[in-house]
C-alpha cells in the first residue's frame, strides 16, 4: 500500500489504496470516502474562508473541500455516495481573543460546506486543546487517531 504524508494546504485523492498521514493542530482535515468505489481523499486546511483576494488555494477550508469533492468526482465518485469524517480544529494556542479561534472557525466551515454539498458527516473528532495525528486509509475510509501535544 502506498504511504503519503499530507502537508498543510494540500489535498490528496486517488483510486489506488493509500495510507495518508497528517498532523493537525488548529487545522482541519476532511476525509471523504466513496463506499461504492472504495476510494477516498483527504485535505488539510489552515484557515476557514478564502476572502476572494489572492490565490484561491486549498489553504482555505471552503476552497479545500470544494477541490477535494471535485477530485473525487474526477476519480469516478458520485457526490451523492460520499461520506465525510472531520478531524482537528484544536485550540492548541490559548489566545483568549474569540476572533482568533481559528480551530473553531475551521470546524464550522467544514460542517457548513459539507452540509451545503449534501455530504453526510459520519464521524468526527474535533476541538479540544490537543493536536491530532491521523492515519487515513483511502480504500476503507478507516481513520486512526492519536492525540499529540502537552498532556
């Protein structure tokens, strides 16, 4: 099985079975899985919404999720068959100022975009104070998670 490390602002979807690893703090990863084709994809975004200035990159949640859905469709998935899992969005740095709660805003963006696209969220592990290391298996949709950070 192919193994891959997914960096922030990146996404990955393929028809070949792959084990994707990523590490999340306030960032969020959306894992999409197509049970019919047994294929999956994942993104890792840093900020909730693209403001329309500069490049519409997958660094932003609304762009990253849209690009991931499109890549899954190109790979042969039917959008109506996709299932989603969401991870991350921790407040790993205590800033105390609510508009800086990037993790919470990233989680809200993921939920809103998936809801708007009609993709059910079948699992999630979000929020809290600790980061997460996740392993996503694209062929099965399985996600393994371990908390990382200050205990």
